[in-house]
């Protein structure tokens, strides 16, 4: 990890202090892709959570974790840098302000292990992705798994081709940091370290994880008919990738 990586992770953390409420507001809309595509797919891969303990790293306001607790999850914790959490989380859910770059240092979960560790659209903010994943892996109980989602790298490449008038290949393979304004708040810029599919897969291997399942969720036909502007967006930018990751026995 370079000092530049550390700086850009710090900048993102600062931006998120201000962005969180806008993001949660957008997420709550009935036509949000989180509601229509991402959360149903994440929920599906998580399966039955009865009696399962869950650590949600970059948990936003903690609403997803609260829903999992209502579905039977126990002894769970959510960590987010912004610390803007739902009031009165349900029993069995602790929401902690902290940095997912160092899950091992977050005060409450120290020494605790979990059946599931989640990185839902938050892994890109880790200062050192391999370190973070290794630390998360060490916090898994026997038979536990990590559920990790990331935006398709093609999406950012397409956005950059539109902005810079370049080609897809040039942008997909470019290693320059990418700063963009989100649709949630035009005034706040987020910086992303670009990555390719092989970068991501090699990160999983370096952290001693194997991919049990990968998914690229799409809108249902009914949702596509109902929200054609969302289908149009998906046709262009593809959406997210989801990975169910398990520790390799050999590590
Ligand atoms: C796109 S949101 C996703 C929120 C939630 N996981 C979801 O799926 O709805 C990204 C979240 O990551 C959090 N985040 C960004 N950098 C972080 C860091 N260094 N440590 C912990 N959380 C961070 C942000 O505050 C934000 O809540």
C-alpha cells in the first residue's frame, strides 16, 4: 500500500461523513437499484440467517443488518466510518463507528468471530484490500463465509470513456485514480482506485479465499417494464458483482 492509497482512502472516508444521509435517502426510493436488484441478490446469497452472527463492514445506517436480525440473525455488529446509524437498532445488533480498513482494530468486535462477514459496496474503501480481507477472514467462524459486492469495473470505464472521449480498453486498463460525483450528492466527489477483474480475483487469492459463487444480478422482467430508465442504466453500466468467498484450507 502506498501513502497515496492511504490518502485516497482517507479522502473517501471524509466524503462519506457527508454522503451517508444522501445515499440512504436515494437507497430508500422505490426505484433504487439497491432495492430492486442489489439487496434482493445479496439477501438471496446470504440464505437462511437464523442463529447466524453477522459482521457488516461499511454497514451504512445499519438498516440491512437490522433486517437480518429480524430474520433471525444473532450477536451481530455493523461498522461504518460515518457513524450515522438508525436509532434503536434491534436486540442483537451493535452499530459501531469504525474503519473497515482495519477490522481487527474496531473496539467491540475484537476477538469475536462471526458466521458471515459482509462488504456490501464498501470494499473499495479499504486502504489495503488484501490486509482487510485477511483480517475479515480471521474473524470467520468455522464454516463461515464472506459476502462481498463491488461495482462492475466496466461501469467506471464506460463513465470515463464518456467523460474523456476515449475507448473502453484505454479506460478499463488505466491505472489513474478516478474522481467522480455520485448521483446521491452532486457536491461531493469520491475517488476510486481503478481495478480490473483480474486485480479483484487476485486480491481474493492473496487473502486466502476461494469463490464459491459469483453473481451479476439483473432487474426482473417485471421491474424492467416498470422502471425502464433503470433497465436503460443497467444496459449501459451493468450493475454490481457479488461473491461468496470461503477460506482456503491451505492458508
Ligand atoms: C455505498 S455505501 C454502502 C452501504 C451499505 N453497505 C449498503 O449496502 O447499503 C458505502 C458505505 O461504506 C462506508 N465507508 C466508506 N469508507 C469506509 C471506511 N473506511 N470504513 C468503514 N466504512 C466506510 C460509507 O460510510 C458508506 O456507508
